[in-house]
């Protein structure tokens, strides 16, 4: 494992961080984690040098924190930094701050965490949280030792990103979505560089865009093949991030042991400045191919669920994107899969209430896309 600076803190963080949003589950039930496998995966990562683990209140219906707490038994807690996040949408009054943190510590079976983040800060919640006294509360939990450091995760525009960083003195880190097709999305490259310049650690989420960059389109794969490199598409995406000195650690939401083994191996090859000019050109060409496709920028995070009428938004978008990217036999298979979905789960069951769009960190116009999804599979 290779290690990197964690902002201005006296801490060397593993190049790979373990994200606990996509742990293995049983029978497709995202709330029913395969605990034995998940614990084995987390411990394998730690045994091979991973020292930063990220979870959050809503992941796997609240069970991610519980399983992580179990995985950290037997001496593993002392080997890692644990980060979790305040569910900002659940804060309605000042008392909620302490109530939610205590609930999370109980789930994790910990007295304190190393990093506590405000989850998904954006225009609509930052000012509300400030009005409720979040900054003084963060100061208090730092003083009480409930957390060693505080930060925030972010899915909004660059201008607000800089305002949030400047709006509180004790941020230690920022967590942003960033990958080679999202350089100008949300905080983007400008945000990465700005935060690092301010001395913050920058933790990367969605390095593979919800797995999309691990299974590139046919045209993108042609570019990779022409490079002559033996890197996998996932390794290309990860190494592109590790090439940047501003990146502290890259979170990967791993759902199989194979993912863990491969990503740990990739992290062992990571280095700042390891990409040649020709490597950078390959990524630029692949990004151009990807962005030429009319895909929905959905990462499958599930924040939009549950839909009041039962529409399975992530599944609809996944079927659509796979069809657009891969075509051929995949398109035929996906048409059949869509046909077999429950009536209430299909895209045309949407009643355009808009509740999903309020929760989507990618700012996807979900109500506009769902009719296109239905048309793709029914020609209706």
C-alpha cells in the first residue's frame, strides 16, 4: 500500500479508502448486508494497508455502520481512521445534532470517530444548518473528543464549495465526487485544487462513477486497447486520480472480494506524477467518447429512493445507460428485463411529484428522463 498526506494533518492516509455504501448484500436487498463477506472484505483491506474507512447514517438502511462496527472488533479499530456522516436532511432542531451522532456511535460501537462529516452539503441545507448552530456544535464535539476532525461531503457547485470552506475555520477535509468524466461537474478540478490549497485533505468519492468507468463503452474500450497498456479500465480511472498531488485518498465502494483485491493491488502501484503525456491523452480520448454518449449521470447511490409510487429509479436508469453504452445483445436483454419489472417499478409509473429530484446529489432531471427510459424499451 502507498500512503499520502491527509491535508495539513500529521497523518499518512492509504491511497485507497474503503467506502461502505456498496457492501455485498443478500438476494439484492440493499438493507440486508452479507455480514460475513463484508467483514472479511473490510478486514482484508485493513490487513493489506487500508487505513481509512468511510460510512454514513443512511448506507444500507443504517446497517453499514452496524456491520463496520463489528468488522472493527479484534484489534482492527486501532489500525484505521473511521469516518461517518451526519444525515443533514434529518436535522430539524439543534437537539437533533447530538441525537443523531449518539445513534451513530452506538451503531458503530465506538465512543468517538476520527472524522465526522456533514453529509451532502448544498445550497438548500448549508444556511439552515448554520441557523441551527452547526458550527458551534462542531466546535463542541471536537472539544469533547467525540471526533478528532470534521469535514463535509459535497455535490453542489464550485462557488458554494468555496463559500463553505471559508465559512468555518476548523474543516480538516472535504469529500467530493470526482473522476475523469466529471472534471467540470460539481466542485470539479477547481474545487479539488482550491480545497488542497487551503490545506484541506480531499477525499474522492465515485472514482468509477458508480462502476460505469469499470465497464466502458465499446468505443472507449477501443481507445484503451489501442494504448497497448495492460491496465484495466478501473485501474486507468484510479491511477488518473492518484496521479494528482491534491488527492488525499480515493474511496472505492467495493461489493466483492475481487474488487478489494484488485483495488488494493492498484493502490500499491499508485504514485503522483505516474502518468505520462500519452497516458493523459488516452484518458482525454476516453472521456470524450464517454461524454459523446447520451447517458444519464446516475451513480446508483439510491438517494432518490423510495419513490412514493414505487418507481425503481436507479434500476430504470441502469438499464437505459447499459443499453445506450453497449447496445446489441445487452439492449435485447435489457428490453426483456424492463418488460419483466413490476408495473409500479417501471419508468412510466412516475407521477412527476419531483420528490426524487430534491434528493438527487447529481441534480438529474429525473422527471424528464423517465419518459425517455420508457420509450427506449417500449417505443411508446
